[in-house]
């Protein structure tokens, strides 16, 4: 269960399928940057989101496990929103964007499989979200990119809109600006912006080495259990 911008809900249908696939890819990539002896490589998977990228690969696996569990299952509690968990959600949609960009680059040379695999998931997720919203204008459907479109900007717009169905805002992008502020100034600014006192102070858990692969396995089992 997640406290989304559309209310407390658990993702399902096409929206869940897209998230599951992206999280699966992210966990697999992170595992490739951890040695068998549990020493993490310095060159890890960058998302371009500083607060998420500052976490170690094992911390990111822990964050993805927590996010996937609360987004995709009927948990008894709603995960408190922090800069870290919001940044993790944003990183999931960066993964979707990157996969679409890769797919566009490969389309002309693709001779097997579905050359529109990621774009199809984005479109289906977006269309299902429109269908679920009352009083939706037809223009919103027609504004979506065509399946075979190679215009990355149009796909980025659609992906951002999907992210906005979960994220309330992008306050996590201001994390660095609050780090070195005087506590009184920081508190005053947070109140002006309506940001919770603990939003920026939450830290990522650092899983014990023997827990990293267990968390990764549990996460991939969860996301792969969803219909593709």
C-alpha cells in the first residue's frame, strides 16, 4: 500500500506490470556490481538522481525491496514518504525512460522479439490510468505517442505523467540544498514548503552482506509473480 497522489492504493494491472519489469531490471543490474565476496564496485548504476545514486548498490537493493513490497502488495501499513523512497520511485521511472531510449535506438536493427516492448508497456499503463479516471477528455488519449514513435521527448512526457500518478511532488530533488543549512533555517523552510520534519533526514538501511542476495531474490520473486 502506497500513499500516492491519487490516494492510498496498491498498484495493479498494466501500471504494476511496468513497475515490476523496471524493478526487475534494476535489481539485476545492481547485483552485477556486487562481487561474490560482497565487495561493492565503485562504478555502479547511475540514475542521475543524486540522493538515490549516493546509496551503495546494497542499500539500493534494500530500497527497491521496500518500495516494491509497499507498491505492489496490500501491506498493513503505508510507507512513510521520505526523500529516499520518493527518489527510489523516481529512479524506477528513469529506468523505464532509459529502456525506452535503448529500444528506440535498436528498433531499426531489431530482427527478433518485440521491438516496441517497453513503449507498449508505457502506452498500456498510461491508457489504463486514463480509463480509470472519470471525466477524462478524449484529447488525453490522442496526445499519447504512437507505438512506433521514435520521439524520445514524447515518451519522456508520458513517463513523467505516469510517475506523477504516484509521486506527490519532486521535493526529493531539493535534498542537497537542505543538507548544510542551519537547523532553524532548514525547519523554517520545510514548514514554508509543507515538508515533513523527517523527510530529508531518513537514511537508507545498510543490509548485512548475507542479506543482500536474499533481499534481491525476494524482490525479483515478488515482481516476477505479477502477470507480464
